[in-house]
C-alpha cells in the first residue's frame, strides 16, 4: 500500500521545499483519520486520554501546542504497541470568554446585550460558535498532527453533556452537597459575575498606601496628644464598610484603646469597636487594621469568626451604594480620589505613600476584581476531597512528577466550598426554579427540565403556580469536572463508550490547573462513578521565553505556534516542545527550533540516501533477498561486518532504552536518545561507512548487506521517532518500497534483541583512531581533500579487525590507502611523524611531510610562539605584582594563574613541534 504517489517524489525533492504540514493533504493520505479510531483487533486493555478541552474562543498558543504534542506522543506510542487507543478531543464552551467575544461583536454592530432577550443572545452565540471563528482552535490542533478520534469530538454544551451536568447538580443537591448562600466571592464589576480563583490573575502594579486618622470616641479634638488612631490602607473607599478596628493584643502602643470605640471618618460619626486580634501584623503600616468584612477576604473570615456585622458598600457594577452616603453612585476609583481629597480638606488625611501592590485582575476582562459578598450556589467540598485524598493514599492515582502530590494533598486538605454560579447568559443554566410571587428564594424546585419543575411545583404549591428559572449559569469548571466520563456517555452507564473506555488511562495537562480542574475531576469521578477517572496524571510545565520569562503580549515575547510551523515545520516544533521534563517549565528559543529544523532536514536527507541506495522497486529478486535478510538474531549479528554489527547492536540497545523511557513517560529522555543515535551513530558514522560498500561494486555481497542494514536501521529509527515527528517519518516510511501499512499503525520494534558487546568495543576503538587522525589533520590545518599516509601500530588482534575495514578507515580519515601500513612496531620515520596514542595497544604515525609544508609551518609556529611567550610574560607580571595579588578578588587571581599554566603548556608543546620540524628540515637538507 504505497500511500505516496511514488518514491521519486521524495528522492528528487529539494529539502528546502519540504513542507511537513502537507502530509495529510497528499493524495495518498486521504482517509488516514481512520487510524485515529480505537482498533480492538489485537485485544488488550484500551489506552484512553481525554483531551483537556481548550476554550472554543481560543487560538492556538504554545501551551496548547505543548499538550497536543505530549498527548499525541502517548497516543501514537500506545497505538503502535497494539493497544486500542482513544484520544478523545473536544472544546469547552468557556462561559465568560465566549460571552465577552460575542458581546464585543454585537457592540461593533451597535447592539448592547442588555437590550436583547436572553434567548436571542444565546442564539447569536451559537451562530458564532458554528461559524468559522468558533472552530479555529480545532483546525489549529489538527494542524499540529493530533491523531484524536475526531468522530467522537465533544463540546461541553452538547445535549448529552448538558444532560450530564444537570444530573450531576441534582445528585449533589439531593445529597445535601449543593446549597445557596451569601458568601465572599471574586466579583467582576465589568462582567457583573462571580469568577473563579483561576480566572483571577495578580500583577505587581504601582499604587498608594493611604494613612487616615480615626478618632477614638471620647477623646479630644486633634490637638497634640489627642486620642486618634492612624490606619494605613490601600483601598480607602472601603472604610464605609468598616465594622471594627483591630490591633495586635501584644502591641503596647495601642493596648489602652482596646474595648473603646473608633469613629469612622466621613460617615457622620458612625462608631465601630476597637478589638484585639492576633491576626493583625504589627509591622504592616501603623499596626492598626480597619476591618471591612464585605470587601476583603481575610476581613470576611475574621468577621465570621468574631460575629462582626458585614456591610456591603458596592453595587454590582463597581459603583458605591447608599451605605457610602454622599459618595453613593460614584465609581469605586472615582470615589477613592474624591474621598482622599475630602480627608485632606478635613485634616483626617495623614499621608499617601507610593507602594507596589499585588492587584487582582480578571483574566478575561482585565478589570480589577472586587471581593464582594454575594448570594451564590456552592458545593460542599470536604467530603468529596476526602475521597480524592484516599485515592492517592491507596495508590489508585499517580501524579507525575510526584512532587506535585504534596501540593495536591495540601489543597484538598485545606479546601474551601466551591462557588459554582455565574451571572452570565452563556452556559449551563442552573436547574433550579422559583415560585413567582413568593419572595422567599428558599422555596425552590430542583429539576431536570422545566416540565419536571412545573410538575413538582404544582404538587407542592397547587395547580395555578407559576415558576421561573434561576437566571445564573454554572461555572464552566463544573461541566469540565465531568469531562472524563460525560464525554463517554455518563450518566448512561450502559453506553458502549463508557463500558469500553472508562476509567481512562492518563490525564495530561499543565501543572497550573492541578487544583482547579484535575482535583475536581478526581472528586467528581469518584462521586458519580465510584472510580478514579484516570490512573495517572502527567503534568507539564509552562512555556517561557529564552530568558525564562512568562510569555505575554505586554513583554512582546509571545511566540506564535502557527508562525513557528510556517517557519520551522510542525515536526521541529513538536520535537522541541517534547524535550522538556515533566512538571518543569521549558524555555523556548529560536536556537532550539533552528537546531530541530536541521534535525528534520538531516532525517529527510538520510531518507533520500537510503532510497537512492536500495534496489530498484521492480528488481523482484533483490527485494526478495533484502526483505528476507535478518538482523535481529544472534546468528545474523555474528556474521555481519564490524560497522554493520556495531550499528545494529547500538540500535537494539536504543530500542530497549527508548521503549523504557516511553513507558516511564520520560519523553525528553526518549527524544534525546533517538536524536543522539540517529545523528551521531547512524548518520555521521554508519551512513558514511556504508558508502564504501556502494563505491566498490566488485563486492555485491557487501553492498547487499549494507542495504539490508541501512533499511533495517532506518525503519526502526522512523518507528521510534514517529510519535514525536509524525509528518516527516510517515512520509519517509511511505516512500520506502513494499510498505504493507502506514507507519502510524506499524508494530513497535521488539525489545531485548541481541547485541554484540565485543563488536561495539572494537568499533569504538576504530572510531577513536579515526577521531585522532581527524584531530591531527585539523591541528596541522591539512587541506580537507588531501590524502595522507599513515602507519597503524597495533597488536595482531586489533590489526585484524581494523585492517578488515581499511576502506572505511581511509574514507573517514582521508588516508591514502596505498600508503596505509599496519605493523607491530613504530615505523622508521616515527621521529618525523605525528605520534597518536589512541588507546591501549593502538597507535598511529602520520608523516609530517604529508601534512604540512615544513618551512611554512616553522615560520607559522615561530610567530605563534613569540605571541604566546609575550602573553605568558604579561600574565606572570600580573602574578608577580603584590598589588594585584593582594587587592584583586581571589577568583580573578585564580583565573590568571590558570591562564598562565595553560599558556606555559602551549608554549612547551609548540617548542617541541618546532624542534621536531627543525630536525626534519635538517635531515631533508642533509
């Protein structure tokens, strides 16, 4: 089944024109997606990965490219190992992000969402989703080579998944784990909704610390020595919500005020108690803390602990309400400016200091988040978290790398109830209905749909009852927490996909959402299915710029994956991203991408070499013999020539090592191991050595053996590399004649194949000899094309295996084969040669007269020696100077000493070479 039109396409194609991205659009590849579906022909347990659903609004960024690459590596490896493999893709409806996108689109048309009916707005969102814009992220993920089963693609607002969300809400509510109440949340004034902790980003920004006087009730006016407390705050407008002033009980400065009352400025004399609380930091500001429970998370917890009242001073849109008196209706930041001006005018302002602040901003809208007490729906998390902790304790869940297990445990052990309601129109509507005309929202109906809700309401309140649904939607993370099983058919436990593929095998995602998504999936999976939804969690790090900085538009250091693919190719990008270590951030640089583009080209050119040196496709006899040639048995290995035996032995070791790395999910190790073998061993050594087989046509047997070894090694390299670089490897594989199947479903190489350690050691010795000769040529600046003589001095055993590969030695060392001699003792011209000690029992002598023009070399070395001696004298002068030795830093002095020692050694070596050249010149002239 030749899936490329013909192999000549590859052989003739210029590497600069190679476009790996074209792989799936080549005519022969139509229908390749059929390989992405699970295949149960081989039986065995399935390998299942649920894709972390990217936001439907998203465009591909490097974080997406990272998870797609790693998950595709896992899927392709499992598929080649014969496992029924399901990588299940999908997208998230992304409540806040999507609503924002559509609101902006409508605004460009002059339409405001609040002027629309909810149903009309939701329909517009669906229209946007179904347009080309709503599918951008999916198309881009496909471009990365993702071998997902796209026929099973899911969307969190699909009908079946929506039914699962409603079912989950009802079951949790029936168990008493969902409740409604007024609590502190992160409030987005612009979006006018609560947002999750994940949707709040903190940034270091310049701000101010305002020092304000609070009079102590019963004290005199602000004369010297009068009674008042100075309080420092970064948000003075919240003082209208103060319900106490606190000091540390061990702070002697303020102990006399504890139990008295303070007067809140600009509130027409409102009094609040002065209390002692160890929570107060004596070192922050003035050591006096204003308690505003309605607008600070810590103050809220303190107020609940102490029973303090909670005042809300803010409307949902970020303006101050009637509690703020004269400041009612002002935007919070405008109120801050006006309040400070009024405090200055009344003498209650002490000072304003510049201060760097950690400001919470909405990830979506960018505005400053406001802590606000709001009536919301919550999930009681503690009983769910306990089961998720036990899963790790019992070994049912493994987190990779294991250091994140500690973080997982800490979060679940200190978990807070989860606010699951959002004040949006786009999303899963909360399945709760209220009674029209009944002001008490405690009388509500929980139902799967409006019909069921009305039926329940009539049973409870009579036939004439009217109902309306809660306007809020569920947090996007609520539906995402059901993803591993809702996508497979839950709550229908009899669904075929649920029976075959749940629980899944591994969940791969970024370590930054371990709490917000992974832990919640574990909790919900155990709660609703009784089983941990996946046995392993693999956490990747963040992608950073070359300096280790987080990529951001502000810094201008964002690297776009689509642009990267256009410049370097998909395979180079994937390979670069895969070489990181689990859980560690990866610094992405152009240098790495360039190097891996070169690696892709190297692989392509190696494929061209292999193809050009294989028999013609219509040469049936040659191909019959070639395909029958065995390289994977002890007997076959023993009869191979030294280079062939070495490369096959090293290949077999590589297969074992790489397979082990894949199994352990050490993808960075696997990639580097394949890279090193292919580039260093196969391309730089074996391909070069094999050229001697093809250049000497008088030995067809050697040529046939080399063809078989080349093909065998290259096939296995492509298999090992395929999960990393699917485009170029599949194209090269299909260009090889007599392929029975696509590489994506080819069998993974067998492990524990034979290796000849003796041949490996011998070839390493052979390599050392070639490297020594190459180094000597470079040292003496021998012209690259010039052939030189050599005398190889070695024991009989060493001479036997090196001389048997004399042609390889000559080719790779640029030796004149007619003047290469093997002997057991040094040649007569040893004193006029470069002497190379390669290893125990192996030396080489290279006649200097072959390598250099003696007269010119003597002049060059003399000039070099003079320069080195001058530099050495300068170094000695510095070291002999007491002022330098005594005053310079120790590491600087040490550095100069090391340079002096190195210079002395170079001078000695150069002098010896000059003496040798002078003796040679004398003998020639004599």
